[in-house]
């Protein structure tokens, strides 16, 4: 499932492409039945909160998109392509699709670990967007959108401070690793960031939230903001420091030059040696997702 960094990235790109313009909308698959409510209206803005996108078309016309596990966008320039597959929703600008296509590609979300941002279409050159496989794609009223916001916790990418995050965790007896997957605690933090933030804090994932020092939680929040902002530049999430990578800085210091197998400390590295201490990384299911940690660097 895309994490908050990618959702905010989509919001920025789609706002640059369509905000302030008249937008055409249709639902070729037939499952999105409210296209006529939005079609031909001006897109006011695009909002991102946690893992939720909101396309504001005016009063009580907010297109809500949650990509879930299977959802993904495809972007393009130039004329609209033929409809292929289960295309849930398509948005475009009439003037933009009359222009010739420009070089660039739209990569699948599943390629996130290899995507360093090169070769993408510039946001202002996007003429059309296609959406396939989302968990939700419906029109919200303003009241429904605000209800959603009340349910979500603070978002590290929206400039929210750590106070509510710290308060919720310090009141809970649940494991910190479980709390970090709770979107009412930290909106946008997903499985990759959960594992990597806990490792970088050298915090045992099974410690109860109430037992985590306040300063440690504030450090995690600050780290989340920094790492997720870096992940907005492209889809690649890099959490390791150059000094901890086996190849060091031989490949360079930029995100794109970091080897795929050295991008994360523990995420999907179970059975492999920790970059810092050499202990085998462990894996265990928690909150219906696999949790990864180093039993030495993150011991209680």
C-alpha cells in the first residue's frame, strides 16, 4: 500500500496539472457512477491527508480516493489513450490533450524501490490521469470529508506538531509497532516507515506506548517528517545512512545511487545481517502486516 509520501506526491503533481482548470471526468469501467457531478467543473485544489486524497471541485463535491493495496495512478501527456483494463476513473484537461505528447513515463507503484524520479513527466505537462484498482473512489460532501479528518491522526507531511502523536501513544498499553500502524495515531505512516523509524530510534517494537519516553517519540516524529518529505521527491524510500551501508559512499550520496539492497535497515531484510551489528534481522506478523526488527540494536 502506498504510504503518505506517495499520496502527498500525487496531490502535488495533480494540483500542478489540473488545479484552477476545468477538468473532464469519466468512469469507463462503470463502477464510478458520479462522474457527471464533477465533469466539466473547475478543480479548486487537491488535498492529501495520511493515505487519503481529496479533489475539491467545490461545495459538497470532493472526490475521495484511497488507493488501498491495489490502486495506482497512471499519468500521461498528449491525446487520451484508448481505454484498457478496469479503468475506474479518468481525468483530463481538454486543452492539454490537444497538445503533442512529451517524453516521459509513468511508472507503476510496485516499482517504488527502483524509482528515483528520473524519466517522469513534469507535473505541469500531465494532460490526463487514469486510476485503477482503488479501495475507494467516491464523491464526498464537505461534512463527510471533515468526519474523515477528525478520525485521522496528525500527518507528518502537513506540518502537524508531535503533541497529539505523543499524547495518544503515551496513553496506550499497545505495542509501539502496533500504534505506528494506526492511522488515528499517525496518518500516512505505513509498514516501511514503521519498521525503519523504530530501527533508527533503536526502539524495541514490542514496548508499550506508555513506556516510550516522550523525547524518543518526538525524535521519531521529527524523523518521520524528514524521511517522508525526502520520499515525496520520488517514490523511493531510503532510510539508511551512508556510514551504515556496506558499500559506504562508493555509489554516491544521492538517493538514486543507493543500492536497492542497502536502502532499508530492516524492512524485508529478515534473515540477513543487520548493517550495524551483524545480527540476523527478524520478522513477525503484527497488525496484519509483517514487522521487521533487529533483536540486538532494538533490544528492550
